[in-house]
C-alpha cells in the first residue's frame, strides 16, 4: 500500500468505498486546517467530509451524519508516528 491515503474512504463496511487495510493503518483527517476525529467518510477530490451528528441514529441504527464542504487533507497516522 502506498503512503498516500485513498481519494475517498468510508468507515462503513457496507459502503463501496470501505477499505479495511487503510483503516487498520489509521487515517487522520484535517478538515479546513482542524483535526477531526468524528469523520465517517471523506472525499478529497470533491472536497467534503461526513461527520457523525452526536449520538443520534436513524431507524436502522446507523449514525446520523452531516456533509460538510471544504478542504480535506487525509494522512496515515502510522507514517506521522514514524517521522517523529
């Protein structure tokens, strides 16, 4: 696997953009220059993230998400730890 995270990644196993290998390495997200820890899905090329909306869930038990537009910078946390 390369040192650049995928353009689009989802934490939901039912999504076609789910990638277990990338998630095991630990993907960090900077959104508009701020570190986000509640990102459910992101897309760098389209410039958006989906973040969970508190503890609310839909009728199927999935977390409710909000789509936010802006600059998305993903990185692998293991690569960051190795550089320190």
